[in-house]
C-alpha cells in the first residue's frame, strides 16, 4: 500500500472520491429526502411530496444516462477529461451550496438545485472513472480503484458523522435548530467537495486526446465517434456481456443501498438506530474496499466480484428473516464488507476491456449502464411487495438480480488472464 500512497497522481485521483462522496452520503442518502418532505414540502400531501422527489431523482438519472456516453466521447477526442470533471463538479458544488439558501416551502427551487447538483455529481464521475487509466498501469487498476472507493467511504462517512451530530446537537455548533443544521450541512458538503478536488486538479496528469483542438471540434468529432463506440460494444461479446451482467447486479447493489433504511422502517425498527447502521456501513466499507483490491490482484477482479455477489445473494435470503435491530446491524456490517469491493473491482475489470485511447468514451457507456441500474431493482421490489403484501418477500426478490448477473459475469473472460497466458 505504501507504494500507492507514495504515487502522488494515484492518491490525488483517489482523493476526489473522498471529496464527492460527501454529496452521496449527506445529500443523496442522508438529509435531502427527509428534509425535502418535512421542510421544503411542508403542508403538502405526502404522496405529492413523494412524486416531486421522484421527479427530481428520475430526471437527473435519465438525463445523465443519456449524456454520459456523449460526454465521454467528446472528452476522449479533445483530451479534456480533467476540464470536464472540474466543470461538472463545480456545477454540483454550486447547486449543493445553493440549497442552503432555499427557504421553507420552496420545493420547486429545491428540486431544480437537487437535480442540477445530482447531474454535476454524476457528470464528474464519468471523467473521474476514465482518469483511472491515466494514474495506474493495468496491473494496478484493482488496488488503485479500490483505494478510491475506500477513501470515498471514509471521507463521506466522516463528514456525514459530523453532519448528523450537528443535527442531533445543533447548540454545540451555535445553530438555532436541527433544520438550520441541515441547511449548514449542505454548505459543508460544497466546501469539502471543492477543497479535496484540488489535488486532482494539480497533480493528476492526463494522457491521450488531441491536445489543443477547439472544444467545438471536439464536440463534433466526439459525437461522430459515439456511433462507432456503440457498434464496438455491440460487436464485442465480452464487453456487451459484462455490461448486461453489470446492469443486473449493480441494480441489486444500488437497490439495497437505497432501500435498506426503508426496509428497516417497514419492519418497525427504530429510525435513529437505522441511521447509525448506515454510518457503520460506511466505515466498515473503508478497509473492506482496500482488502478487495488486494483480493482482485491475487485472485482476479472477476472472481472477487463473483464472491461478493454470492455474499449479496445470501444477504437477501438472510434479510427475509431479520427481526431485531441487532440483526440489522450485523447485516449492515456484511453489506459494508462487500459493497465497495463489488463496485471498485467492477470498474477496474471494465477498465481492462476498454480499447486504448477510448477511456472516457467507454466509461461513459459504463456509467450510462450504471445510471439505468437504478430502475429494475426498485421496480421488482415494489411489484413483489404489492403482489405478495410482504416487505420481506420483496427484498428476497433481489437475489434474482445477483444470480443472473453473476452467471453472465462468469461467462466473461478476464483480459488480464488471457494476456498472461495468451496465445496469439
């Protein structure tokens, strides 16, 4: 690990995950949904508030799913990955800070800022993922990718812990109320994101691209090349099979992340304890993601992801029988052990499938699939819950995504193994 910590570009790259994960934890998963309902939509019918929030999440996800491959193609053609990352990040940072100024009942302004902020967050990730290929050699992808996820869990978890303390004990921070503390937490996320993005801006080199070509020329060339990228993906069985597998199992992962608290509340468990379990997952995931990076190097990224999917399948079966908060905490620990590893090694495995000089373009496709990987799982959970009348049965249905995704992933050949013992 010392060798990677000493590599300034790799560490500076990984610190961006530390930076933007504050948005994922404090805003996306933590405070925005509840604050939107209780403060910005005060007085509205609960179903109306849910509809408004659903529109915001759906619009941001759909727009980024459409934009991601286009942005990647443009950035690869023009060699502007860092420039695009900074631009999208600044959009997210500005909109997150703007939430501080949205008054009670101003739900429309909150929706607009949240949607644009989420676009900025996801847009930056497209170029961040692509820069992995600029800061590490193929043999280092697994560990460096895992370092990014690990620092993301740690950084996002640390700021989220402070923000939760601000809300629970606002007087300790000189704040008048819990609502004021939530608003200030949005400012802390913006500052955190901006400050810890600086190392990537200054110390991460960018390889490839046609230096100095005008941005408009890059846009035109990138759009024309996007059609070729899609044809390449469709014609290359290994990449297509991986993307379908990834779409299925990452949908299961994302559904567990988003639905775990709701599932616990449906079981009648205490909401404060559930929030503590969410924090616990963040801190367990930090060392676990690093460990998975080493497992990927030793046993292969594909095999390590498959092991994680086996654990996830067992977890969904176990969740069916959970009835106490202690059992939920154990489940949170297990999720933390595999969540970061499955995410990070999926990214590094895909990096090995990407043709040289096409990193942002192909990672745009990868991120597009990831954004669409937030639809099937919640839909499956909802349909099963309504059909069976059981929340327990709904969570069990996610095992199907992990099983089918795992079978498809098993059929994808590992390029690094092929090169190691390759025959021409």
